[in-house]
C-alpha cells in the first residue's frame, strides 16, 4: 500500500467515526428519553439557561414545563404558563 494514501484515509476515517458517534449518541438519547417529555423540557430549558443553579430559576423552569405538559404543549399563549 502506498503511504500517500494514509494522508487522506486516516482523516476521512476519523471524520466518519465522529459522525457515526454523534448520530449513534443522538439516536440512543432519543430512544432512551423519548417518552419522558417532562424531563426533556426541563433539561432543554436548563441547558438554554446555562444550567443556572439559582433555586428560583430551577423552580420557574420546572413550573413552566409542568404547565406546558398539562396543556399538551399546545395553545400556550392562553394557558398563561
């Protein structure tokens, strides 16, 4: 095998491996936590707020997600969440 081929085979295999890892992680996470919509809501809101450790922020996020779930994530403007 020509050593010149290694210069593009190794980086290409790394890119493919990382891409497959990201896809596998995303699929596994959705498969594991897909039915836990309340958890997903709380996690996503906490993540968008930088996982703020402020107790008031934690309570606000939790209350909003519970309200969203009680209203089936629809018609939230009238739900006053």
